[in-house]
């Protein structure tokens, strides 16, 4: 709660939300989605391309708190790759 307060959250609402379990199913669903693509912790980022069908295909995973250059390099590498 102390950390939530330091972030400027309304700690009463935050505590009520945690204790209610109202979002637990959504959280479990999101965690399962992440695990399917190899995400095992936070922060983690997926960088991908949009196919002709409009679906996004993740082609690069960046794990951990990385510097700007890690994202820049991954995006530039993706932009240089031949179109499929």
C-alpha cells in the first residue's frame, strides 16, 4: 500500500480492488496469454509486424528494463528485414 501511495494511487480504491478479487480472472487470462508467447515476468515487450490479414506477429522479445537503444535497435532491425 505504501508503494501504491507513492505512485499517487487512491490507496483506498486500490486496497478495495485487491481485496475484492474482481479483476483476478482478467489477470489470470492476461498472464496465460503472456506465458503462451514466452513472457515470464515484467517488464517484457513484444515487437512485431502486421501481416496482410491485419494480425500482428511478434518477432522480437525484449525482457527487463532496457535502455532506449535496445528498442531502437530492435525496431531498426525489423525495418531492414525483407518484407514477407
